[in-house]
């Protein structure tokens, strides 16, 4: 695909930024292999270096039923790739001097103060103890707050999981962010804050934190401070009716082989609805609520890769990007997964992004300090500070296609 249709200031031929066109062709070959094997319906891939996009290709179908090819402006549910965007919003407020990362979260959200913690998350009875310390804003950003993840409150079977459902965490689609933290204020924590990395609802709390500190709704803050300055014109919490033809279908494995259309849950709630991502949601999930395009998300990644600025617009200080994309987990909590071929092998966690802290045989070309994250429907990005390199893959497949 010819990248000249993007902003010319953000595009370059591969050789202009020290990339090999032959090596970049391997990206297309690998993607096509996934499509031919019916592991993906289609995908958009982007590779950029030194602030310039050198590869931007569409392959396969965005809608199998209507035989509609993947488009340059196809809109994807990026799910958990919303989290780094929420983290940038918090870093902006940190730069503004409006919050401290090491402050207790209850300073800004009183509902999160005075919580207790379960003695054993897997026990059949609910035994509670006092917290050793309150969760900090930093804990929310690095997933060490002790809050539960969706697997617990949607389908867990222990006493604490039942408690989560009693307060309505399995029905967040009917909440706004304030109502969510009110529910969280009635639950015990799974773990002592800071004691364990546990992927959780903490990112959604960041959305409420943005609202409390900025005085704006989360969607308005993102639009005014991030999307509009970067020219991310197709990114938001839903696809407006005039752009619905750009919206990719969601696919999953068909029994016996091949692909079939599958339901796409609402971001951050797991709720299945025919209107998921097609109307403005009540729950503005900072953990998984956004839709975006490859062009839009490329601008966000390029801003991070270029240390907080893009196309003469500065959104963050370089020091803030460095802070956000450094590992913030203590040594005993890394890597996130000890298994050498696991997805989280060799990874620590920064503020809203994973950070590579160890080399692994599973991904031999990876580098220490690479950072990025994934979305549940087979979207992924990573950024190499050393090589000033950005790589993005956007597809729509549930579960995540490795």
C-alpha cells in the first residue's frame, strides 16, 4: 500500500530510514500465511522507524460475508490497547502537577480507601485482613493494586468471586465510571497492594481518576488532549453511524476448521450486545473500550517513539515517556511469566505497557527495553527505543491469534 496517502511528513521509503524492503516483505508473507491458514480473516500491518512509516499494508478481508477486502481506514476494536492511551492521559495530569504517582489512590478517589484484603483468594469462605498499605496511583498503572480481573468477577467460583458479583462487577455495562468505583469500594482486594502483578480492572479506575482530576468526562479528555492534537480522527469509544461501513467484522475458529463470525463483547465489560461499539457506551472503559484504525494508532505509537512529540506537536515530555516505558515492578515480580515460551516471558511492566527485561528464546530478536501491549481480539504493538522502531498488527479474531 502506498503510504503517500498518509501525512507525507510521517512516511518514508524503507531505505530512507535504514530498513530493508526485502525484510519488510517478510511481514506481508507471514501475515498472508495466517490468512491462508484461516487463523485470521485479514489484517493491517505497520512498521515505522525514526518517526516515519515505511510499511503500511492491508491484507485479507474485513468482512468475509460480504467479501469486503481489508481497507486502509478499517476500524478495529483495540480492546486492551486502550490501556497505554489511558496511561498517557495520567502522565499528562502528572506533568500538569495535578497528581502524584506515589500518592494513595484514595486521595483522589475516596471510595478506594479503607479496603480490606482476602486472606486467600481461592478459599470457600471469605476471610479478610487489613491492608499493609493503600494502593497507590502507581499500583493502578502497573497492575499491582490487588483489584480483580474479569476472569474472577465474570466466571470465578470462590467466595470472593461471588462477592464481586454481589456488588455488580459483572454488570459494568450499566455503570458509568463513578458508579464503578462505588462498587469497587464495597469489595475486598484479592492481594495486598504491591505484592503481586495481577492483570485487572485497575486500568478502568484510571479513567475515573482522569475525570476526577481534570473535571472532564474521560472521552472528552482523550479527544481534546490526545486524539485531536495527533489527528486521530477515527478513534473513540464507538463507531458513528456514518463510519459503520469501515467497521471490521469479528471472527473466530469454526468447528471443523475455518472461520466464522462471532460476537464481540463490549470493551471492559464482557457484555454481548448487537450495539457493541456502535453507540456511545455508558461505561467508558479505560481498560478496553476504544476503537481505532492503523493510521490513528500509528500516530499514537510514533508520538511515544519520538519521545512525546509528533509532527511539531508535543504531547508529553521526553522524561515522562521514559518514566512510563520503564519497568516499575520489583525484581521478585519479574518476569511476569516464568515459562520460557509463554507470552509474558521476559516481560516486566511499566505504566500501562509491558517492558522487556530479559531476552527469551521464544522471541530471539527482541530487545531489552522494548515496550508495548496487546488487545484481546488479536491486535498488538511494540516499540523499540534502541532502534526507534514501531510495529503494529491489527486484526479481529477471538480468541487472540498467536
